[in-house]
C-alpha cells in the first residue's frame, strides 16, 4: 500500500467521489427519526458542503421516507440524489418514482451475497440472487442512466461468487459497483486485497466506478475506506459524525480530512468538499438527530483543537504547527469563542452568526436576537459562540406552538415530595394543572400530560451544559413517544435551552409534544375544568 500507484493511475483517479448516506444509513441509527423538513435541511447543508451524491432515503420503507426523498429530489440542487432499493421490482419502481423530480438521480439497488445472508435471510439460491440483481439493475436503468449496485455483506462473501454477481450487474447496466463491509468485519490490508482482486476479476471493471461502504464495528471504517481507495476505489460512502447502523459508518469529516491533511502520502487525492462547512454540518446533524458528538471525536469533537497540557499550550502559542496538523478554520471551527454581551447590537449579532455559518431569514434573525438579549441579561460573563449556536438551533427547530408555556412553579427538596404546577397557553386560553412526581421534571411532565390529554412516554432524556461556568446554558434533549392511529407509536425529539435546567426540560418536552401533535394533524383540547377563569376587569 502507500505510494505504490503508478502516476498515470493516480492522475486518472485523483478525484474521489463523496457519497453521503447520513439520511439513509445514518437515519438507521437507533432512536433517530427525522421529519421530511429536517431531512431537507440536512440535504441542503450537504449540498453546501459539496458532497457529490446524497442518498436521501429508502423510498419503499415508509410513506414518510418516500415523501422525504421526493422533497429532496425536488428542492436540493447540485448533488446527484440517490434512493435505495432492494433488488425487487416494487422497490426499484418506488425509488424511481421518488427520484423523478431530481435533475440528476441515481437508483442504488442491493442484494446480499454472503452464504450466511443468502441462506438464512434471503432463503435464495445463488443463481436466483444473481438473476434478481440483474433484473433490478435492468429495471433501474429504465428510470436513470446512473445505477449503483451493492453486494451486501461483500466482505464475507465467496470471492468467485462476488466477482460473478458484480460482473453480471455491470453487464446489466450498473455504472457504480459498491463493495460494502456491512458488518464492519474486514481489515485495511484484507480490504485492499479484495478491491484489487475485484478490479482485476470483474468483467467490465474498467467501465464502472468502484465504491466502498464501511461500517465501524471494529473501529476500522475510515482506515478500511482509505485502504480501498488506495486499491482503486473512487467513491467512498460516508455519514456526517459517522452515524449509522450499530457502531456507525465511515465518518465523512475524518476520511476527507485524512486525504487532505496527508495529500503528500495519498497521491494528491482531491474531493469536492468545502471542508470549512464540516463543523456547522456536524452540529446540525447532531442537533436534529439528537446524537451527541463525543468530545474527543476526531475533527469535529469539542476537544479536537483543545490543548490541555501546558507544554502543548506553550508550543501552540509559539507555532500552531507544533501540535496542530489541521487548522481549526479548515473545518470551520470558530476562530475564537468570542463573547458577546447585552450591549452587543443586532449588526454584530448577525455578523457573528454569519461567521458561524448560519444563513437566516429576517424573521428567524429577529426571534434569535430576542432570545440572545434574554440570555445576555442572565449571563453575567457574556454569551459565547456555543451559546449562540444552542439558541439558534433550538429556535430554528421549534415547531408551531400548539401548547405554549405560560408559567410554571416547582417545589422539591429532601423532605417534601416534588410537586409542580404548570400553566399552558392553548388557542388564546390558559390551562393550569398540578402534579407530583419522582422529581420536579417528572412532576412537570405529568402535569403537562394531564393538560394535553396525550398518552406520552418519555423514551430518552439528556441534559448537558453548553459551556462551562455556573451560569452555563443547559441543553435538554428528549425523545417522546405517543400512539398514532394505525401506525402505532411515533417518537419525536424536542430540544430546549435555558440557564434554568427545569425550564430547559419543560421547553424540550413541549417542543416534542407540539411536533407529535403537528404530525398527527389533530389533538384533543385540554379538559375544560383546567381552564383558568380570567378575572374580568370592571
Ligand atoms: O451496509 C450495507 O451493506 C448497506 C447497503 C444497503 C449498501 O447499507
Ligand atoms: Zn450500511
């Protein structure tokens, strides 16, 4: 491996195609459920980032996924929009229909090729698997000239069979051949050998692009992807923050920054990624999926550019290259944690948000500015970039308000049962209820449930401080599930931020409840007995 390519080969394959599957494999992460609007927002950010292909979803999997793929195909300009389908006629047709509005579209069809999968999951003979793959590729070509075929579980498949089915897929019209390490089983050297073998053995290999799709079960997804590119793969499938099934997929920011930072080693491979959008994209995906980015995560983690040891700090102050192999600004990490105060004006606020990568409408800016002023009043040491990000994200994700917070009061202590009283606004009326619980937040959530009359179940609750310090903003993320007619249970994420963690908890819960009501399209009115009878002034 390493510098082994001859210059001709290297030049021909200099441009590496970045295929993003955050919205498909990434969305398969446990507990993640994005609405169509949220998916469009992420897709627009991926287009800004410069990805070549966006896998927008798996259209046959649900009506919601179909609509989301269609909305992205319709609205997101620039990248090729791809939709996933199993190798059967109905799946391919559904993907074709969903992608129809896209200027550039790709159908990505797949079938498993390992003995374990064919025998136990598909219950199909190998010949039937090859026939299904051929038929699916041919059918997909009726909708688009750009067809990708994946041999699921390729790294545990018989080599001769793998070469046979991939040759048949190329013959049927596939233009990209993807080799997934579905269960994150392979190692860099082994994967390098596999790609080299397939490039030699697949009939028609020179007419198609080789792609890889790695999972991270052994923490090797990025290393395996890089090894495969060295062996001749020209497309790499990735997700933002490395989210995805189980331990996730190849992290886009890591694989792209490895190629960029080690251009000297990696034959000058180029991508079309505007890396300065990584930080913002990572934040957006994290806040919309509710999946936190670990502090020590490479490239985009909070500590990725933090130097703790005195000796390191001293070195970085003298010359950043001593301990920094990438510059924070190369991946869009804000230059400084600039602090703004209550005297900062609207202009400075707008400029700072621009530098942080937020493009906002006047109305959004207006609301965010009001929240900033409120916060600046509470935080004596000033508002940092991280605070700004937290309030803007929370504000942007607020659904239309069906149940609005009017006021609340809690009592809690070591010798009294925690109790809460809450007053909510619904269609111009105020409704009030009290409850007790295992803690003040539980008491508040019970009181809210009585007002909304919804049967909600709190699936997940997390609280983190946005910055350090006693007056830090608390950020609460909740996942709340409720029954929705025939579809069974649906779950929604809600986020709330405040310097008061109980208030942040209430805001997060109400955001999730409002989203649930909006997707259901209806909600019961609160019981009349809970309505606050306003005193009429004489
Ligand atoms: O991991 C996998 O094999 C996949 C395929 C559908 C490409 O996600
Ligand atoms: Zn996968």
